[in-house]
C-alpha cells in the first residue's frame, strides 16, 4: 500500500522547487502553470510492489487503467510486473503501446463492438464478456476465422453477484439494475441471508443454468469475472462477491464433469477475475485498508482462491494453462483489477487561488462578521481556483459524496494554519479561520469542489492543495468551457540536498499542460473558417 502522499513539508518543498524552476509562478508573472497535479513517484512504486507482495504468485494484478491512464503510471505498473485492465479499445491500445504483454491485458467494456472484439482476439488479449449475447458474438467471430489466424482465445464471462450497493450508488455495480454482467439472482428457497454457502441450487435456476449451458456450448469459455464496485464498499462486501464467484465456479465444474467427455475431467475455468474496488481512505493521511488486510479477509471468505495451482498450469506472469488438473486447488490464475487503492493517495493537486472574496449573506449583510468571543470572523468566503468541475468532476456534479481534505499554502509554499482565538499577529502563516466555498473556473453555479469548509482565511495568490487526487481525477477530465488538462509533475523526496525544510527533492514535469491548439481542435478542425 502506498504511503500517503500528502505531507505539508513535502508539499512546501515541491511547491518551492516548482516555483524555482519557473513551473509554478505567481499570476503577475504571466507565465507558468496555474494548477498542477503532483505525483509522489516513490509512493506509486511502493503501492505496486506491495500489492504484488501481498498476494500469492498465481495472482495476476491488472491495474485498472481508467483510474489514472497516464503513460508513466502504466509503465510503472508494467515494470512492477502488473498487467493492465482496459475499459475501452483505446485503453487496450495504450496498454499495448506501453509494452504490456497481450496475455496480461484484460479487456472489460459493456459495449464491445465486433471490430473491437476482432482486434482483441487477434492479439490474444483476455476478454471478459459482459453478456451472453456478447459470448455469441465472440463465437460468430471465432467460427468465421481459421483457428491458425488468432492466438488461442482467452474468454471469461462477467457475472453480477448481486451483493448490493455500497455507500455510493453511482459506483456500485452489483445491484439488480446494473448494466454489468449476467445477474445471478438468488434462489430464495435454499438461501439464508446470514450465510453465503457454496451449496448447489444457490442461484436462481434460470440464470445459473443459462451460464452453465454456455460453458457446455463454448469450450473456449474458460473464465468468470466479477467486479462489485469502486469506493464506498467494505472488504466484506467484496469478499461476498468472491464467494458467489467461487460457488458458481464449483457448479460449472461439477456440471461439466458430469456431462462432459474426456476433456472435461479437469478444471475448465482457468481464469477467475475478482475485479477491483478496494476503497481508498480520503478522510486521513493513513493509506488503508491495505491490500494485505484485504488478503486476510479474502483468505477467510474464499480459501480455495489461495491454493496455488500446479506449476505447469499457471505462473507468476499470469499465463494460464487451458485445462487439465484435477488437484484440490482451483487450478486457475486469479486476476485482480485494482485502480483507486493504487493511485488515489499518491498525488495532490495545487491550484493558485486567482481571486478570493467575502460573500454577502442572504439578507444583504456583509459576510464577514466578528465571531462571538473574538475567536475570529465568520461568514462565507469564496476562493476561485483553476480546478473545478473540469478535473474534480464527480466532486462538483455529485456534491457531498466525494470527500477530499484541503490545505492552504501561501504564495511561497508555506503551510497556512488556523490561528485559533485571535487575529494574525505578525505570523505569516497563522490566519483566522473562515468558512469557504472552493469554486472552480467554469461557468455554472455548481462548479464548487466543496462548500462551507473551514480553512485558514484564503487569499488570492495562495496555493490551495487538494489531497488524494491520484485516481479518478485527471482520468475524468471534462472539456466544458474549453479547459486544457493540467500539467502533471512527479517528485521524489530524498535526504540529500536539503533545503529550508531539511529535505532534498527532485521534481519533473511528466506531462505538460494540454496545448490550447489540441483543445480547440476538439471542437472541429481549425484553419477553415467558413463552410
Ligand atoms: C470492471 C472494473 N474493474 C476494476 C475497476 C477498478 O476499481 P477500483 O479503482 O475501485 O479498484 C473498475 C472501476 O470502475 C471496473 O469497472
């Protein structure tokens, strides 16, 4: 698990280094960046390494590209031995471009076209079909193609384990109305809600039988997949999904071995993909739960997942054998697809506060009033930032569900702290507390990252730092109001070359701010004025 990236002294020296390099500048300088996303590269690498170490060797961890699709992150994942989970054909192409071996790429999308399936099959990429109809589509492609044209197919079926929603409905996909996977409705006659047993007749007859019949129909179907959701889900809920997956696997194998011929005596299902969904902690600096803690919970819930397969059928690199062992273990490679837990806490965002002002209250009174007892001033203040619903999209469009912590650094990078019980007394960094709306640069009222948050009084020229933005932030970038995607920098903190905070730092721009030309191209080719 990555160490938490936010450390106010580290942020200070990174901001100061960015200033010294001319990357971040005060607005008067008319140059430099107004906003950057800063990745702690050591935290990122530690996260990938500790994920691999937490699980046994037969697990293949495919980093969920969608969480943060930047090339340097994909390369770091590949270097750490991970595969990649792609949610679109362009993510598949990106994975190949960055050198991920095709057999370590998983293609998940609910809308795969014939063309996309053709491409993935031609490369030997593992495909998780989202529906039974998609399996039929794959069958039609395979039957129309000579078997020597494509590598052997590696196909799984996504099922919906129906373990219910977590605290964020929008990110919960194991619900009855989900668009993801074949839902396995429970057979209430044999199910007791207090236990997830692995008994037969566990699922509704119709869907279970349909899924099993597809394993009989298509001998190339060798995988099952679940993903319960992302954020807002406890480890127990993830484990419940895995239990359902294992129960179905047993039933499929049992049915195949009863009805099958020679080929079906071993295990057909060679890839069990348990998805992602380990939550990140946005409330404090602690990076937890950890992947090691998740392993404990999963081991308890689904011990068979942790039985290593015979050496010949799977190896550390995730290539799986076709079928064939009748040993006591599951004889599978187990795939995971974590994204958020690997990235969220590895980055912070700093935006210059372009303007800050006091709001008037509804009755027209001045917003800023003395708080009783002289402890400071109350009333709302608005800070206008260079990051709003363009980069912190979910935070603005679904207010209240996506929490972040914020800190204020002055124009020189020093942390501004609340001076409780009084006004500034010559101390540069101690400020009176105020309630703030942190608003973005876009032209609509909802472009507010957080409302009514108590912070040291924010002034124009400050750097407002948003914590834990390493996943699902830049990945969701929106072009509304023709915004350019912000620059991304990477830093490493060392002990040598210490500065005023006693630390050395190397900071580099990993990708510059998106060129204005590229933003304008998005709205149509430039150069032709009239049509
Ligand atoms: C199929 C699938 N796998 C993996 C993930 C990654 O989830 P997380 O980033 O929460 O680990 C997602 C996220 O939406 C997903 O849809």
